[in-house]
C-alpha cells in the first residue's frame, strides 16, 4: 500500500525497527532497506543520522507504530523533509479523561508543534481513547479493522484437530488462541471450563489453549489439576496448523479481562465459520454481531461465560448458524482485501489533507 501511495517499487519502502537482533517474520519478509531506530531513546547523533538518511532517500511519508499523538521526533522528521506522519495503534493510547483534564489535553494537542497528521486504530473503542483521553480531534482519527486471509482461514469438516492433538473423536472442541498474559483472561476461561467439567460432570468437551511459551501454562494448572479433568484441558503452545484446527472447533473464546482492541484471532475464528464468545471489553464487542455471530459476557465473569459455553455446546445447530453468519460478515467486512483497501483510502486521505 505504501509503495503504491508513493508511486515507488516495494523495495523503495524503508523500514525501521527498535531492535534488529531477534529477526523474525517482519525482517525476513521486508523487501526494502531496514534500519534500527528507537524513537523514545534515540541520541542526538542517531536523530541526525536519521535526518540525513531521510534527506538522502527523499522520504516524505512516515507510518509509525504506537507513537503518541504528539512526540518530539515529529519536528525532526519534518525538518528532514517528511510531509506526512501517521501513527498506527494496536493498543490503548491513553486512559479516558474528562472535564478540565480532557480540556487541557485538547489544548495541548491544538497548541503542539510536534503532532501527528493522523492516527489509525483497529477499533472504535481504542479510537475513543484518543478523542476522550488525549484530546485528539476526531478529524485526525480513522478506524480500520484487521483483515484475515479468507482463503487460508475457512470453514471445513474434518477430524484433523483430534488426530493431530491425540484427542478422542467423541470430544467437542472449544478453542482459545493468544497470549497468556493476565489481561487476556485465560484464567477466566479455565474457571468456566472447570465449572462445566468438574462441577457439572461433562465429559463431552475438550478445551484447547494455544499461545503458551515455556512454562506459561503452569500458572493455570492449580485451577484444574487433581479434579479428574486434566485430559479435557489441553495447552498446545504455538503451532503453524491453526487454520486446520479452528474449523474443527464448535466455538472460539476471547475472554480478555484487561484490555483488548480488535484481535486478529477474532477474525480468524469467524473466517473458519465458528461463533465467538467474547468479553464486553474494549473493541471485542465490535468483533461480533451479538446474538447473531457470537455471544458476549461481562469481563471476568466465568459463571456467565460458562452459561454461554453450555448454550452453544447443547445447541450445535445454533452454533453452526452463528458461525455461518460470522463467515459471511468476515468475507464482507474483514477480508485482507477490505483491510488493504481501507488502509490505502485512509493513508491517501491523510496525505491529501496534509498537502
């Protein structure tokens, strides 16, 4: 998108990362020049070197990630010839403010000589924290939900997950995929699973958890070990075959209890034709059409989550209907093509406004 916007070849787009040592997918797939630059801790010499680089390469458009609406690096970029600066946010930009404090934030942004031309968020909930937290005018904010490869993530019928994970074929599967940090609410889903398995005695369902590294799953084991249900709670780590596993599940759960924006897992689940059960938090309500493509529960409420799990487990017809509608919504609104088109339109709009 940036190459098309600037009228250059893909290798004419330049990349800067805070750290380069770990490598990883972004660095392996980047076609243009790559440099190290960390805006928050850059020395005057590093800033001068960056400015020289910008002048030499005639860079006019900068897309930053998670840089605040006002930042001391912005004037330095403009001095070197940058005409448009846009910051993309996948996290909360600020706590919500009100009254005098919010008015002060609005004046601070208005009077600042080091402000961004535009901000992009993945959800309206996160965008509202810019207007009602940082005081950024709505005219400088756009929302672009994440997209998913609907060819790679698609509905299917198979016993792949059961075979690959060694789970009996008579088990219905419920899946979570994501980080294991506290804010993601993995413990909430484990407690709901314990209620169904240990307290209600269900033996027809297995809960799959993906995304744990090292010993991260150990903190959750005391919640269920010794209750005769260990075989029904499976921590599977990181896997590259999740597009084949998700369609084998009856539903996907995103139980966040801290903050969440618009996680990619939500559209991956939907693209695979399974309904979502999400907490009423941040941008998660925007990932579903409540009652049609998924269900919603109060953050941290494992009792309400257990009730939603029970509802869909006991009514597979409703679960399939929700999943089918979720797939349709994903194809219409959350495809990679839709995301790419929206990003191009938004970046082009910011560029036009800046000029």
